[in-house]
């Protein structure tokens, strides 16, 4: 952010040359007026706010060397916080003076001579105190102060440009993550409803890989540009998980955690995301104990998203074919969100793998809690996407359906 030097500009005041001590004439009658406006820049190049611009109309030229022209005060206009002013004065030739806030009437911060205000026009009268002529008049210590500020401003501007680019990349990442999540629907739309499941799955994987590859490329670049931003490392880990680079993802997520925990204002969302991302990497590589610990840490860091994290853990273990871990994760998630139908289906699916066959009835015998899990799913989602599967298993076990769901013919 650029600094405003209004305080030391108030000290930097040049004496005015006094005009002749005599009565000032009144403004000529019927003289056309002219609008005036201007913008003020301080020595750093930033807008100069505060103070006022004074228009002194020259009514008689200087009568000799070293003498000042005779002037008439035609108006003083306040400078806004944006360094702007507007006003109206009689058309004519002017000396225009800027005084910063609190500056004495016999002092000036800057001055413009021979300013012509056109009749019935709108004349721009700007003050640029960053001009070399002005800087040359500054005392040595103020020149050094100005140079220090300019260097800091330059560094700040460069940093702002970097941040602007990072934010644009994060916006792209948000869209890429959305597109990756919707990859199956996009594949079905591209290939048509009659396409084979294998072709749809292949296309969806192609879309996801493309999106995660773009995220990885952007975040690799951005973590190099700003290595102290935890959110960039967390998004890099997300992309690496999506590309099945689990070891790399663990490194990125740990980096995100280290940075965030050491920051002045730790962000629970970043910590939750990083711990959950580590949990996924561990779960995908068969490290159940480590996965559980990471997901528990995610819940502790960001309780508001706890059910979401544990739901994902149960889904991932389901995808990995680890039924025991799937059931345990579903049970933990149910404690946080007992009305999430999918959790009961995942629990039932994990338990049904332990079902046996009764040789006398040829019916399946469900293990404890399995039927109850399917029944609860049907109670919460009687027409849900897995309702037919749940009812089919209960039918095979000779279980009476307690919900109102009626499955169609298979």
C-alpha cells in the first residue's frame, strides 16, 4: 500500500512572496466564469489527500525585478481523500497554491504560476509533487525518507501483483475441483446415455486427470512464488491425491499444516482440509490406523465439517474394499450426522460381506446390525439411489421392510 506523506508535506512549506500591500480590487463585473478541477499527487506518487487549493488571480503584473504581481483571492477549494478538488472562478490568469492540512497562510506546499482559466470551460489544474523539480528542493533527510518509501511501495506493488495472480489461480482451482467432482455426469453427457459403463468410467477418469493435472501445475508454480501460503500447499495436496501421488500429497499437506499452525491466525478450514487429505492418502494406501488418526485430527481442527470428513473416509474405504474400516468410519460419522442416509448404506454394505447362507432355507443370514442399517437407509431415503439394493438384500434375508419403499422388478 502506498503511503501518504501529508504529515511531512505539512512541514515542507515554502514561503510565499508577499504581494504589494494595497487594497485589492473587486472582481470585474460580467466576467465569464470558468470551472476548475484537479488531482494532487504527493512525492511518493500516491494521491495527496486533505488540505486546500487556493486560486489567486493576477490583476496586475509585477512592476519590477523581485516584486510580486498583484493578485486577488478568487477561491479556495478543499482536497478530497482521493486527492481531487473542483470549483469555479472568474476566467483569467492565476497563481494556484496548494497548502496541506494545518499549513500557515504564509506558507505553501506547492505552487503553479501562469495558470490560465478559460471562460465557460473546465480547466484541469493538477499538482504533481513527484516531479523531479519538486523532489530536488527537498532537504536531504526527506529525500532519503522518500526513497525508502518508494522502495517499500515498489515491493508492495510487486507483492500485490503476485497475490492477484495467486487469487486468479485459486479461482481456476475451484472450478477444476467442481469439474472433477462432476466428471461422471460430464462423461455421460459427452458419450450419450447409451454408452457402455466402462467407456463412461474411462472418459470420467480422463476428465478428472486433466483437471487435477492443471491444479497440480498451477499450485506447483504458486507454492514456488509464495511458499508461505498454506492454502496453496493444501490445494497442491488435493491435486496430488487426485492423481494418486499419495506420497507427494502427504508432503504437501504436512507443509500446509506446518505453515498454518505457525501463522498468527491459524485457519481451521485449512487444518481440516490438510488432515482429511492426509487421511485420504493413508486410506488409499492401506494405512488404516494412520488414516483414522488423520481424520480424527481433521474433525478436531474443524468440528463444523466433521461429519463431512468422516463420511468421505467411509466412502474411500468402501472404494478401497476395506469393509471393516468402512463400517468403523460410517459408525463414527453417524454419531455426528445420524440423518445421513448414505452412512447407513455404507455400514450395511460393509457388514453384508460377512453374511452367510442358511443351508436349510438357502437364505442369507445377515450379521448383527446389518439389517438395521439397511432399514434405516430405506427409512431416510425410501427412493434413494441405493434403495433397490437395500431392499433386495433384505428380501434375500427374509427381512420385512419397515419403510414405505416398494422396489420395482429387477
